[in-house]
C-alpha cells in the first residue's frame, strides 16, 4: 500500500476528542454485540449446566471476561436454564418476552468499566504510534500499521490485565474493596508483582497478532476501496466494510491462539474460584499440543464460524464509529477556526 502524502489523519483533533470518539465507538459496539453473546451463553447453559466453581467466558464485543458459577445451574442471570430454546432466534424472542428487553444486556455494565478504557487506550495509542512512525520518524511502507497495531494492543493488554484479575477475584469471592486490597497484597507477597499479570502471555499471543493483522488489512482494504470508489477516507461505508473484512481475516488466522487463550483463562479463573494456589498452569505450548493430540487441526480451529460472526461485525461497528467520530470533531474544529478567522 502506497503512503499518502499530506498531514497526519489525526491532525485537527485533540487527544480528548480521540478518546471521546473511541469511547463512543466502544459503547455502540457493546450495545450491538452483547445480545449475541448473551444468547450464545444461554444456549450453552441448557446443553451443559455449570457446577459450583466453574467458569464461562462473556464477551461484550470489546474484551473477553471470566464469569464464575457459584450457585449451580442458576449461577448468574447470564446462565439461567429455566426456559428451553430451540435455536438462536427462538432464544432472542423468549428472553425478550419472558425476561424483558434489558435481559439481552445482562452483565454488561461491570465489564464496561474495563473494556471502554482499554479500547480508548488501544485506539488512541494506535493513531499516535502510526502517525509518529510515518510523520515524525519518516518511515514508509505498509508495515507501519502492522507495527503500530501490535504495539498499541500490547500496551492496552498490559494495563488492563491486572484489573481483569482483580474483577475476577471480586466476582468469584464476593470481596469488599478492603478485603480485595488484603487479598492482592497477600498474592504479591507470596508470588511477587508479576502474579498480577497471570494469563497475560496467552492474551498477548492472541491479541497482538490479531491487532497487527487487523490494522494491516484495514489500512490496505480501506485504501483499495477508496481508490475504486473515489470517496472520502472517512466515509462510513468504506470504514465499515474494511473493518468487517480485516476483522474476519484476523479472527481466522489467530483462531488457534484464541482456543488456547480461552482454555487458559477458564483454567486460571477456576483455580482462583476454588482457592487452589496459582502455582503452575499448563503453558501455551502444552495446551496447543494437548488440543492437537485430542482433536487434531479441527480442535485448534474449533468455533470458527461463531468467532467470525462475532468479531467481524464488532470490528466493523467499532472502527466505523471511531472514524465517524474523528471526522465529526475534525469538521467541528475546522468550522471553529473559520469562524475565528
């Protein structure tokens, strides 16, 4: 992809405006994607009810979060099994009819406390890293989004990882903030500060390659569509289409790492819930070998279709909302400057 001349795309908007654009995109993504995951979890519940201490993954379109089962089959409002569903559409209809429309967003507010800041950090850092590499260091080439995307995700995961561990502790043990502080101090005293980043490795192994591939393909597809349609780079439809395509491609290519991350995350969550000392868990390589021995390549690509169906629209909504927000602030700031002139 050839580099475009001119000023930085982020010129004309402040970091606060970038944060507002990415935060708004994060909220919209969660609102649209969360019902899909709530329905998926409820369908899973009637097939494999959870026992006490077991965990399941909840995704709001921005991040994966561990939820813990404490009271059998009705462990949380997300994992009820009272109503029988014959399929996805039937689940949407019955949940809305019997439990109310708001039930489709069960469990969303607590996860947004971390997911929105993580997304804001990620998208804002990506823009500044990309523009810094291009315009400050004078680097050119299609590898710029690859590097900026990977580094931005690495930073966001590193910041948020300890907070997700804290959230899991609070949810699994019903700790007060005072008890949580004691619990964290005890963990640090026993295992050191690095114990707060347990599970960081598999998350980075999936998220960093995903982000690098996503931004590389996004910038490439967006440039190609722009050339074909001779439209503005901030055009909503181009951003939406580019986001969906690049998200789907990245999701497929990183699927084995997603399978490993899911196993590791649930393993750590259940050890935490049952009070088992967090000594050694299976390494990423060992989990990969176990999955290959159990199911072959099919095991490494399990959940292919559900992941693509979830990731593609989430990426499309997030990036198109973000680009629209940036364009809005750029136009607003330009209008203000013209009024002052």
